[in-house]
C-alpha cells in the first residue's frame, strides 16, 4: 500500500490538471491511494486569495471534482479521499471561519500548514517585535507545536518550510536542534503525524521536507509519518517517493499513516532492498 496524501486542484489557482488526470497518474506509478487536499478558504486576504486558494462558495465544486476522481479511481484501482490543507495560525480569531468549514465538511484528512511567507504571518511577527532570525525560527516551531496541540490537524505539512522562501536565511536544522526536538516531542504527544513532503526536492535547498536529520530525530522520538508529494499537477503525483521511502527506512521507520474518515490507518512501508524500495 502506497498513499500520496497531499495534492491540489486548479481551484487553488496555482495547480494544473483535472483530478481524473491525477488518478491516472497514480495508477501508472503504483500509488494505491490519493488524498486531494486543496487549500482551505480563508476570509482574511492576508492568507492569500487569488492564485492561492479556493473561495468558500467553491467547496461544492471541490467535492464534485473529488467525486469524479473517485468514480475513475474505482475503475483503475486507486482509492481517492477528500481532504483539505488547513492553516496553522497563532491567533484563534483568524481561524473561526476555517473551523466552521472543518466541522461542516467532515474531511477524511486535515493537513495543517503554517505558510510563513503569507503577509498575515509576517505582519504578526512584526507587530510582536519578532525580528531576529533566531527568534523567528523559535516562534515558527512554537506555533507549529501549538497547532499540533489544537486538535485540528491529523498531520503537519512541510514542517521545516521556514528554511526557504525568505522569512529567514536558510539554516542547518542542527543549529536549532533543541528547539526542533521539543517541537517533535509535542507533536508526538499530541498524536499528530509529521508529513514527509517530497516537493522539497524541487525547491531552493533541494531537500525533502523535513530535512533528513529532522526525520531521523522524529523517528528516534516515535513520531508517526504521512507521505505527500504536494502535487500541483499530474506529473508530480508520487514524485520522489522512492527517496522518501528509502530515507524513512534508513531512519528505522517501518510504517506510515494515512487518514480515512478522520481516523488513522497504519500501513507498512514498501521493503527496502539494496538501497531501493
């Protein structure tokens, strides 16, 4: 069983291809299950609107697109689930509308993301006097940990995203080992998974999210993992999963999770032989 639990639709404004094309790509690449996770609507424009996320009135269209993909999936042997990429943010007042959507829609899977480049997060840091690199990095992992403890999310997406996109200079996670280990302990204790997001291999530092050393620390601490390609087109479905499986195996991880009807399903990772899955 191999599940890709992070992919988008054109409704987010920066993805290409029909959901049915994602299903066909999954079938061709030996992916047994995909979860569609478009960005949740957010009323505050500081979270990005045009070109970033669907509008609340498009949720019905989103469900229809996933339903169409599910029909094809039954024909070609790919299970299709309906999830959402929700926002992690430290001010509860900004999440009221999102929480209403999460309660009403009852998604299979809720992926939590702290998108630090968004104006709303950078403005928050500025307003609270958080300017130095060390302070920003510590605050980012504190906010992610608090998100895990909120009970909203099943897994945290691309958890070391702070290392790219310019809010701080790129850094070696070892420089913040104490802070990151505390973050991982809180994620584990909250029963939340950590996403291994292979899209990192296409961005700036060209490393899987989170970095291999963070995956190693998480594995040592007993954190559970999900897998996601963060696909924004059919060509990206299951991208670099061989690398992710190999990296997890080298870290002593034998199982990973996906979520269905809000419940964790534990699956064995493919066997790794001679360095290849």
